[in-house]
């Protein structure tokens, strides 16, 4: 009887650990996954540079670090962010980023502006929803 209980507990623990590990795993080939993260990083960096570079916030001009550093940081961010997403979800996000990049090109040669940053404190009840 003791052995049966022990076997059941070990089996349940193995299922729990296996389920948790499955949720954290990437569900596509590594090269494909990293390629998507790299593409998203480059798109996001280009969007930010188009929309913000050269503008001013509080009298300070917005300057980006070298592209290689900036894209590398964003790459690691997207590697973590996309871990639980399916290929379909990632591809739809890439399509949205490509569309946003097209829209952001209107700011490339636009006159630079003084931007205002406003911090909005979110209600904790809204975060739970």
C-alpha cells in the first residue's frame, strides 16, 4: 500500500513538472523562433527611430544607441516575450509591426517636436481583469 501511494505521488509530481515544462517550451524549431524574434526586434527598432529620433522630451533630444546594441536588446526582449506564443500569433504580430512601420515612415522627414510624457497611474482593479 505504501509503495502504491508513493508511486502515485511520484507520478502526479512528474505530470505536474512535465506540464509546467511544456508550458514554458518553445513550440517551433529554434532557428525559426529566433528568426522571428530578430525580425520583430528590427521592425520595432525602426518604428521607434522613425517616430521618436530627434524629437525632444523636457528639453532633451531623444537619441538612440547604435543600432546593433538597440536591436540586440530588443531581440532578447522578444525571445522572452514570445516564448508561449504560437507561430500564428507571432506571424500576426509581425504583420502588425510591418503595417506600423509603413505608417511610421511619415515621421521620417517631419519637423521635430517637443513631446510631453504623461504618467498615468493604473487602477489595481483594472490590472486584474
